[in-house]
C-alpha cells in the first residue's frame, strides 16, 4: 500500500510578514510561492496546490499562471488548484488553462473544483449570489463533459450552449485529472460520485472522524451510480517544526490573527488558545508539531477515512516565508517517509 500514498501541499498564496514586521508585496508573495514549490519538488513531495482568491490578504487570483511558472522550474511534482472556484469562472476557459498547464508541465496538471469559502469573485465578475447553487451545478456538469475527450454538446441556463464543440489544446493523455473539493455537504459528496470524480475532503475544523460518514457515503454513491472506484483525498492546515512546542508556539499568533480577521468578517467569536490546542490535539484538524506527531496524525486519519492522499495547507496568514520553507523541508524529508512506513503497518 505504501506506493499508493501521496503527500502534497496546498497554499492560498498568503501575503506574509518580513523580519521587520512589514508585509511583502503581492508580487513578492507570488515569487516566494514559486520558490516554495521548487523546494517541495526537491524534497520529493507529490503535489502542490495553489488556491484562488480575490482579496488583499492572498496574492494569487490566477493559479494557472503561477502553476506554469512552477512547471518551468520543477521536474516531478504535480500541479493543481486548491480550489478552482468553478461557480464564478467559465468551465471552457478553466479546461483550456489547465490543459495548457498540463502541456508545459509534461502531463502534471490536476484540477480541484469547488465553490470556495469566499464569495468576492461573484460581484467581481458580475455574478449574482442568488445563482450560487445553479451556477455550480451547471458548470460542473459542463466540465464533466469536457473531460471525455470528445466533442461537447451541452446546454444550460447561465451560459451559451455548445454543439459538437472541441476545446483546445488537447491533453496528451486525453483528459485532465479532476477532483471535487467538498467541505462537508452530503449533497456535494453525492454530486462528486454522480460524475465519477475523485473526492477531496477539506477538513479545516472539528475532528477528522466527523468526515468518516462522508467517505462511506461517497463509496456507496459510486456503487449506486455504477461508477468505478475513485480515490479519496483530504486537506487540512498545519505546520511542522523540530518539536511540538516549537511548532505550536511559532504558529499560534499567525493562526490567531488570521482566524480573528475572518471572524470579524463573518461574525465569529474571538479565537482562543483553548480552541487552538484542541485543534492541535490528536483528534483535531490542525496538523502542527514535530515530524513524528504530524506523521502519526496523518497516517491515522488516512486509515480512518480510507484515503490515499493528504495535502497540508502549509501557509497560515502572515507566517514568514523562511518558516514555511523549513516546514516544507521537514514535511518532505521526515514526515512523508514516516507516513508511508506507518501506512504499511
């Protein structure tokens, strides 16, 4: 089983702090992200996912452009989104852009389709939030047709119809590996199974054990839709340092600041150290600690959910670039081998 386990990274391209306390520019944050991906490739990690946002605290609004820059400087690591906000984009353009990344990376592109947890892209692109559900449903339906390596005939209510239409460039493999990112909605799990697409569970709070029913639902739904078995992956935030204490103390102020910023926008109560410690505990969804601690938690939850891939969201608010580089190095050189060994037990 060890050869099936994949360990990856995700980032939203957070605008980070410099040593003097000032923030880097958006341009520098993007250049730093490319350097982080290069290091991830060098330490043997399997995937780097780049998120899409349209707000001041995240630098990446065009993940495919950043992924192409990463492709030019890496050799093996697979490249994808985390996630592509399909509701506010055009499926044909998403397909074309990722087919282009697939070409320049020699077949390493992946797409993780989702609705995202932010809504800034809707007014930015002139879309009505009242259409939130129908936009995603129609667009994922079209994207599933685009993956079939055949001319597409499709019609819906929110974009023009297509009739026997090819979309270019054509991927050399005939398709692009595509996941559906799900944050905890049974309907979204069933939708992924309906289209026969792999499931990516975003577990950013609570306890990973709470997602076991979703993994079971997905497998049952695949059977009921008479679709072939598909992999399940999971994504969670975390940070790796030499010791548990070092990791927890270094990360906490950045986790607290980012959570409180989002909380002010969304009406959440202030974040507490008790919440942080509960998330960092063995049952929580925050993977922060020494390589041994993080690896143990990853292996246990991969087994619990029957998943074969784990992506660590390694960026956290203004957490500095050099701290992220050290975390990536430890994740690739120490955590990943430990996880693979544990998964053979």
